[in-house]
């Protein structure tokens, strides 16, 4: 699913950047993109992606500061903290 989303986004960006249809078509694409970004399902996916990235960032930062404990121990620590909070 991620590959498909990336392919669609990449295709859209490439089309917009390479389009020679003029300003009118560009404005149509921008409006459609804004409308899509405001859709509740897209907003939910965006929030989930941000949460996933934040969680991964926390695990990596904890692993780097943990020294010899390693990422696995930090990830397990993080999971146990989530259950109690």
C-alpha cells in the first residue's frame, strides 16, 4: 500500500512540475490537492503517519542514548510505558 501511495504522489508531483498545460490546469491541480488534503480519511492517515514517525524517532533517540542496551531493550521499555499510561 505504501508503494502505491508513493507512486501516486510521485506521479502527481511529476505531472504538476512537468505539465505544459498552462496556469489554468496547474490551478485545477492545486485546488484538487487542497481538497484531497482536507478529506477526513486523508487527515486521519496523516495523523497516523506523524504518530508513527514520532514513535520511531523516540525509539531511535532512546537507543542512541542507551549505549549498550540497544534498540530492542528501548523499544520494549517504550511499549511497557505505553501500557501504563
